[in-house]
C-alpha cells in the first residue's frame, strides 16, 4: 500500500486558508493512506476556552467535508486532527475518513500541557479499523509517550499507525523508532511547522514528519522548516510478522504476570 504524511503550516484560526493549503499540497497526489497533523485546520495555541469553542465542530462539519473531498481526489483514507464538540464536551480529536465517508473519530487520551485547560480527556477506547484489507490505528501527538497506547492497538492486530501531531519537543521522532520496533508496526507521524506566539505561549513546531518501518527504520523524513508531502510504498503484511529472530516474538514473548499495571 502507499502511505504518506502531509506536513503543513497552519495559520491560527483561519480554517478556509488552511483547507486551501492542504488542497494545494495534495493536488495530483494518489495514495492509500494520508495523515495530516493534529488540529491542522485551526492551529494549536489557544488563549481561552471561548476560542476553542468558536473553532470547534462536529464530526460532520467543514473539516469532515474537506477530508471526504480529498478522499475522493486522492483515493486515500485520510486521518487528520480537528476540534470536536459533542454536547457539552470539547475534544482534541482526529477524523478517519475513507471513500467519501467519515468513519469515526478518535479523541486524544493523553493531553499535553495546557490542552488540559481546553479539552476533555478522550473517552473512546483505542480501536483498529480494517479499511480495504489494512488494519489501521490512530493516536494523537503526546500519546506517543505512553507505550501502552501503541501496544494496545498492536495487540488488536494493527499494521499501520496514523499519528497526527503538533510536536514541540525534540523526542518523538526518535521514540517512534522504538514504538515501531517493539510492536513491529508501521507508523506515519504527520507534524506541522511554524511558530505560534499567542498569550503566554511561544511554540515552535519541529516539523520532521516521519514514516517509520516495522523494523524501526526511518523510511521517509521531512525537513523541519518547510511544508512537504511524502508518499512511499510498503508491504503492510510485514507488520503481521512479530519475530525479530528465530526465537523471539515481540508479542508472544511478553511475560505479563511480571508486569505491574
């Protein structure tokens, strides 16, 4: 299958401008899976809950419409971040869209920094989706720091992990090598670039979006300072082989009776 990241440079609060930038980046791109950054349509650095509410939408709003449109033009399943409102709760979420249909949302479980002021913690279990015969899971940005997240989906048979991100710390890209190696899965980490200086916060996003192989090799990597789309071909079935040598299986060799939870 062909998998890819879309590294963008959102302008805070300007959804239509950010949508058009994504359309431009994906003009003439064809793939099976494309991953966009966390909160790619809105920007990240909020100064009040009112801002968050103003930019929020349901799973059938403008961001869903864009991703459905792009699923048709690219032929891909798309996974991208948005602010999801559901009743009285607002979540940092991603949409999973395929074949012009919004399939589901995942709500970020591990909230980072001031996200705890703006968003409710995710309330949906980690789930693997079989789409066109490929088993795809999703997590968002800071979820990477908790190995249980990726392992939970690996135990459900995940082959490819979609990882929309707005990374500001320098650790994730290297850590994804370990996440993929310890679970024998592929991962697409789609990050953003640029700087947002708003209120008390001044964030510079690290770019360096990355596709990591199930053997821990970095298969594609973006620069830190410019937008980019990269699409590569993988054999997703390699992720079904959990052997690292003739004797060791990273799933079957777990001795769970020794692990404190």
